[in-house]
């Protein structure tokens, strides 16, 4: 059976500092899920816990107390609304979510590719295509070797333009993806399949077609061959970022030839 578009586990509300539209609150998100025909969604605002030293200035206000303002989450017939977060992995491989908070979330998204935060997630000296491609593999594998509750962890946007955003050049971004070594990808995705985390298909990264889409999907062909499981995450920060939802995901599902058996299943409550 073809992979069904029935969930979205990566959605931001206005509680994320980079989400600029107050319209996008938990009620709006729930209504949008109904409109899109989704039966399971998760709110995942940016998060670094106050108990973990080293938050960047940007992350300091994004603590647990702040993102918890979304609770209690509204519920509706036929839509399960989960509470999660998108935490962070700094350049020392420190996670912004401490073990003492794992039980407070139903899903935890970890981005290894927020390489736009120079000084925090990446050293200035590593600002080259080659270094960024190398860090892609090192950070992903390093994360997967940590003792984490992988049954409820998703690896965010492995093809995001944030990988090489500083120069804001589409060519540099795509070149970084082309540089990812097959060996690094295979090693990391074999480990990901073994620990059982979810691999995210990020809507905003996949709003492209033709050769660029093929490049964006490059890691995911390898992930599939390694036996990884995939979840959908729009990463919508504002209402417009839900546009063309089904069209984009159907194109990706066709390109990767995804079946229901390739889906990541978050444990039921
Ligand atoms: Zn992100
Ligand atoms: Zn996000």
C-alpha cells in the first residue's frame, strides 16, 4: 500500500521566535489538520531547556515553560494532537533537551543540520562546502550513538538549506548535498534504522522539482535502502507554509516509492 499522508509531526506555533504570525496558534493548527485530512499531528516549537547550560541568546527564551504555553492542546474528533518540541544539538554535541524532560514530550525532533548558527552549532573555521558536508555525517552519527529514547525521536530536515545558508546561494546549498559521502550516509542511516528513530520528510525542503528535488532527496534514497522509517513534517511556521501540502508530498512519495511499510510509527498513547 502506498504511503498515506495522514500525519504531520513537525509544526511550529507563534511561540517559536522565528514564527511571525500570531494567527498560527494551537487552535489554528488543529483546524488546518482537519482541512488537510490528517489524523495525528504534533506541535514542535523550538526548545532549549533552562537546565542545560550553553543556550545561545536566541534559544534562551525558548525554554520549557515558554513552549508549554501551548498546553493544554485542543483536541477534535478524529485528530490526535501531540505535544513535542524541536530541540537543538550544539557544536559540542550537547542536546538542549535533558533526560529529565524526555517524559514531558510525546515526540522530540532533533535537527543535526541547523548549521546557520555560526559559533553555536558550527565553528567559523568550518564554513566551507566540504566541512559542512563532513559535519552532516559526523553530527548525525554522533547523535545516534547517544543514549536517547529513539522510539519517539525524529531527525529533522536532513536536506535543509540551513546546511549552507550563510551565503544564501542555492548553488552552494545543492553542492553541499552533492558532497555528502555515500559511506557517511550509509553508516549513519544503518545506525538510524538500528536504533529505530524516525527520518523526517520536510515539506519546506521539498518545494522544488526536477534535478534540484533529486539532489534534495539524495540522502533519503540511501536512508530507504538502509531500512529507515519516515515521517512527514511540514515545519510550517506560518499559515502559508501549509500550501500545496498534498501535491508536494505525493511527488516525494512517488519519487522515493514509499509504502506504508516505510512509515515511522510513534507509539500510541
Ligand atoms: Zn529546524
Ligand atoms: Zn522546525
